[in-house]
C-alpha cells in the first residue's frame, strides 16, 4: 500500500474514531450545523472560540510546566553532586587538620629546646643531625599542608555557596512549577465549564466537526492526503516521522511523552527518541535543537514551530502538512502547516 493511501486511510479513521469520543475539544474552523433543540450556532461559535483560547493559554502554561520540570530535575541532580563533593571535601579537610594537630603536639612535647642545646646534650650527635634534617623536611611539608588546608577551605566555602544558590534556584523552580500547573488546571476547568453548558450531543458534534475541519485543511478539501514527493531530510528524520504517524489517533494529554498519550512537544520528543535522538523537552527548547531553515525548505521529519512565543510544535510530513498533537479532546492527527502562524522550521 502506498504512503499516500495509508495516510488517507489514517485520516479517515481519525474522523470515525473521534465521532465516538467523549468531547472536550472544539472546532478549529467552521460551524456545526444546528439540530432541533440545539443551541444557537452563534452561541456555539462563541463557546468554541472561548474554549480554543483557554486551551491555547493552557498549552502555553503546559510548556512552562515542562520547562520547570526539566529545570527541577537538572537542579536536583546538580545539587546532589555538589553536596556529595562538599561531604568529601569536608572529610579531607578534617584529615589535614588532624595531621597538623599531630605535628603541633609533637613540637609542644619537645619543650622548645634550641637545636644547639639538643646537639650538645645528644649522646649521638650524628643521629641528632640526621633527625634534624628530617624535622626540617617535615616542617616544609607542614607548611605545604597548611597552605593546602587554607586553599581547600576556600574551595569548600565556594562549593557551599554554589550549593546554596542551586537550592534557592530549585525552590524558585518548584514554585514556578506549581504556578504553571495551577494555570493549566484553572484554564481547563473554565473550558470544561463552558463545554458543560452544551448538551452531550452538541459536544460530540463539535469534536467530530473539529476532526473533519482538520482533515479538510490537510487534504485541501479533496478526498485524499497528498504529502508530496520530497524525500525526508535524513534517515533519522524518516524514522521519526514514521513513529509520529504511528501515533495518529493517540489522545492529547498535558505533560505526556507517550507511548499512549502526548502533548505537542511530547510527541516530537517521543518520535525522535524512536530514531535515536534525544530532543529537549519543550517546544521553545526544540526550536533551537537544530539548524533553522525556511518553511519553503521544509522536508519530512523537520520540526515546525508555531506562534511567536513558540509554544506549539509539529513535525513536517510533506506537501504542506504536519503531524501534531493539537489540544485536549483532539487526537494526534495531520494538519495543514498554515493552520497556525509558523515561527520557524528546524532540521535535526
């Protein structure tokens, strides 16, 4: 079966699948036809627009949440390493102090007698001179040890300061994480409240209409999906695209990276992992993960970043079409690359 034929069947299957789904999504374009007893089309359109806006804001908060999670993991790891280094350095410092204390005690017990007097009273002057040379060498080592003690103490103080800074940053990151999570929950709750104002049949109708509109945009209103003839940018790009296409029909879930659910950047992260490449977690970071090219140069497997703040990402499939995870209630699907404002294209 050809790639185009498989793509067409997948797009058709998506419409059939979403027709039976419990609706949380909204139409991205056009209006559902009114049924007897259903809300006025203008009211439905207003609900659709508001819910779309709330989902868009929730996705922005979700990408901030993903970034904060990544920062938290990194900072926790760094803080653990630094704290371990501090413990080792403190033990070494204690050993040096112990060595110096031992030498100082021996000198005290020697009574402070001058070397000339000790030589005159020694029963074996040659043995004394040999010991004196050894003591001189020991004194030099003592000075070196003292210098090392001071140097290590300074380094230890610096590492403690670094650890304190990392822990403070980790605390700020955790607060940012909690704030982003709250924003997501608030916007999803408001969207759900708006959707609850519609009956179940109307919500299902909006979901089906949303999938149908996306299919129409991807197929340019025809009955087939044309992904063009441009080859993938690389073998890994082809593998990543194949992985993303296999996920068509999977649900959108904030913060998910597969294998059964995804958010927009999570789908890119998962798909490229299948190709042996580990991407950054967020769409903003993925925007700088490779070489920037123009949309006219896009090839299958390239990342397409959307919106000025780069809070959404999809994968170019060819023919002006992307594969992406759109928003809650909508499943991974094909979409026209022109459905959203393009911020940039990235080739890995």
